[in-house]
């Protein structure tokens, strides 16, 4: 199994993200990738925080937090064809960072397709773009890791042909059937007869809706084009603070900070004591 190495970097202006915040989000993403995501998708990854893009080692795929995302497309590839993601800064930017991380880990180059029956009643078998966080991307379906709000994601059973009782279709259990779209989410697919791309979205109203995106032209990756059309990162940046989970996450962060500060103070006191009297130094006697 190849190890995928990701770098979380802030390129925001006026130091909107402190080094402490950056490392805490990176730690939450690392735990989500290793504990929650990796076992379900058979992916092994590291997530490390770096002060600057200048510090990112060769071979790492960057997750870059910026003030705003041009064209609202989070996924891109550089001049060498290597993937990177742009994350729009906001009060709940950890949610967007998690979303981009998960999709980069499953489909680094934004072009993985899986065949299955179309959600549209007038279509047959289609090709879905594998975007693991899109159907349940809304903040209300996320969860917290180390007090940070992170994204829900679907499992490999999401594209099953039929619903089977007891099957886990998403990590949080909110998706109850294959190819189900939750409020605030969407899925995308190519209809092979016409060659057109379609989506089922649930951004407004009481039910999901279908929309025809047309044929994909140009040299962009599929995911980059879909993200730009759907404005994923901007929508996530604005939706997080309105969610109940975001408020809960803020409370958890405050509680967690109190606990970690108490542990830090205790460890500092112990280190200070070791400077004057170290019991281990007199543990052996002749």
C-alpha cells in the first residue's frame, strides 16, 4: 500500500491562521485519515502542517488555505500534473480541509469513475465520479475530531446496485441507501449515450433535483470542472458556521484547550523538578 503524504499550509493574508491552529487541524485530519477513513478505504496517509509552501518537501500533495478560491474550484493539478487543493478560509475551514483531504486520498487525480444505475429514471447504467464527501458534505452531517469539525464521507458500498439491510453506506450512518443524496449535497455522473454530465443536487427545496451540465470539454480534470461548476469550497466555507455541529465544536475546543493547558502545566512543572532533582539518576545502587 502506497503512503500518501499531504501537507497542510496556510497562505492567508495577515496571519489569519496561527501556527497553533494549523497544527491542531492537521492533527485532527491525521486522526480522521488513520482511524476513520483508512480502514474503510484501504488508504494510508500522513498529514503534516508546514509554515510555508517553501517548506513543503518534494512529493507531498499540498492542502492550501487561502482567503478566497478563484472559480470556487478546490481541486487542481500543477504544471507537473500533481494534485493540490485550495481551501477557502472561514471560521469552519477545518470542514473544507477535511472534505478536500478525503477526496484527494481516494481520487488524487480527479478522474476516477464507477459504473452503476443512474438516479435519473430515464437513464440506464452511468459512470459516477468518485467524490466521497459530496453526497453528505453539509456541516450538519459532519462530526468532530479533537474538537475540530470534519466531513462525513461515504464507504465503498455507496455504489452498490441495491440497498442491503445493515450495510454502512457512510461513516456517520446518515446515508441509508446506495447513491443517496442528503440535504446540502450532490452526486455527479456521465451518461454514456449522450456523453453529457448530470448531477443530482439538494441545495434548495424539500427534495433533490436533477440538472444537466452538458458535455465536458477542455483539458481540465473532471473533478476540477465539477467543483468549479458546483462551487463546492465556497458553499462549504459559508455553511459551516450556521450548523449546530459547528457550535458544538467550538464548545469542545474550549473544553479541550482547558484540559490540554492543565496537562501542559503539569508536564512543565515535572520538567522543572527534574532540573533540580531527578529520581532516575539515583535508581541504581552498588
